[in-house]
C-alpha cells in the first residue's frame, strides 16, 4: 500500500486480525512517521483510528525517549 506520499517501513503482528504498521508519510506538506493499527477481519479491513503520527522534525526527540527504555 504505497503511493507517492507514503512508504511502509515495517509491521509488527499484534493479533490474528491486527498489525502495527510503521509508515513514513507526507500529510499537508509535512513528513512524519505514522504508527497505526491495520485491521483485517470479516467486518472491516483498513486503518484504525488507534495510532500516532510523529513529525520527522520531532523524530530525534522521540527516538531518544524510546532508546531510554
């Protein structure tokens, strides 16, 4: 699922029906990293509202926090 405004970087399986997907995206002219749930089930297939978008300019601060874990 890639287009000119997004590039999938990786996936982590959360459950049988849900993956955590990390994508580099461009939204309203700003590049960011989107970490969001993608659901595949009989009732619904697509992006969940559950997730977060971190602007690329804020990524070093976010990475520093994650690295401290």
